[in-house]
């Protein structure tokens, strides 16, 4: 049986050079005026369909060589992806709010921190949505940018794997919020065998194996050594930026797994004995190393999980 983590990483690593991605944010880190927003505490990342006061939250720390003095404010954006309407109710990104440096509080190491916390109702209002426009399985996305005092903007547009990965800097500048209806905690937990059903590159995936799913910290989250996901209505929504292998320095060889754009698995909420999950190996285009020099297409894959 192929090893579920190492096989793909080895394939990609041998095809891709270990040179720097040369992303601006990597250069900023080695310059006297670089800055990041680093995750320090991840809270809930679900909105509950029946609770407009349910919240998304993540605490972030402003990190630079002058204890957060390089940035002026953080601008937070939000958009909406309507998976259940095939995009009909999608909403483009808008500004949710600006957070001035003065609203950050002093935390550990003397670094300024803030809590990005927004309710379901706030998200709807910001995008001009009503509850009737949303259903379990839909998603909101939060994107914060740091505006530095010298006019530069650091955020999603100039990241690299070494910035995003939680075993490196843990600074993704991007967050997924799933709309859910809570299910029983014991559903879709336990030991499952898995096998690949379809793949755009069968040579680059693990064909079969066994894993154990446990309940996450919040409703409908499921965690395992193979795949992390949230059950949202009739959809299985993998977590974004699930890392596989690689090195922190310049992100060499880091491969991210995450959700596909339009395929969201198959499940029966009355029977958790078998389900199928779709995800992409190379989420957001990050398949390891510098893909602009050695391009490799992300792999779209579906697995079937059977309870043991």
C-alpha cells in the first residue's frame, strides 16, 4: 500500500526545483520592514443556519521586527460562494471593516493582537444577503490585508507556502467559513478504509488505506491523519491549506490539499457507513516548489470511505 503522505510529495519534489518562490512576502520577511498576521488561536469557522448570532473567530498577531509598528491598519474583506445555487447567489468581495493599529491589544512577546470575529448576521449585512439567499453548504471567505505605513500592502496577493503553512509561519491571510446545520457528534467518526474512485492523475495519489475520523473542536468538523473536512448540509467541504510534506524555507516541496470548486462529495446523513469526498491536491495552485518554473497541474481526486 502506498504511503498516504510521502508518495505524492516525493513525486512532486523530484520534478520541482527547491529554489525560492521569490514572492514579495518572502523578501519582506528578510527586509527590515516586513510584517505578517500570524494565527495565534483559531476559533469556530462555521455559521449555523438557525443562529444568526453564530460567529467566526480567529486571533491574529501582527509580527514584524518593531513589535507591530510597521503597519497602519488591517482591512478585512468578505465574499460569498453559493455552492447550493451553482453560483447564482454568489457575492463579490467587499470591505467588511478596517481595523486601525490602535485597536490591537498587547499580547505575548509584546506583539499586538486582534480578534477577527464576525457574526453570521454581520456577514449577511455586509454582502446585502438575507437568510433566504443562503443554505447549508454555502461558504463565506474572509481575507485580511495589512496596510503598512510606507504604502505597501501585505496579504493574500503576495503569499507563499512558507507563509501559509501552520507548521511554518501560519499566516494564511485567508479563511473559509462554512454554513452548516449541526449533526450528531458520533456521525462520520470511527475507523474507515478508503480507496480512490477517480483521479486526474492516478499515479500521483494514494490508492487505498485506513484512517480514523474524530470530532473536531466545533460542530460538524471531522479530523483525521488523511483528510480534515466539515459536513455542511449534503456537502463534504475539506479544510483549506492542508499541508503535506515540504520544508518551511521558501516553501520548497510543500503541497496543499483543499476543496474543489464544484464537486463536494456524496453522503447520507441517515447512514454514515459509506461516503465519498472530493478534494484537490495542489489547492490554490500550490503543488510544491516554484510552479512557475516547473508547472504541474493540481490533481482532482475523489475517495470512497467505508466504515470498518
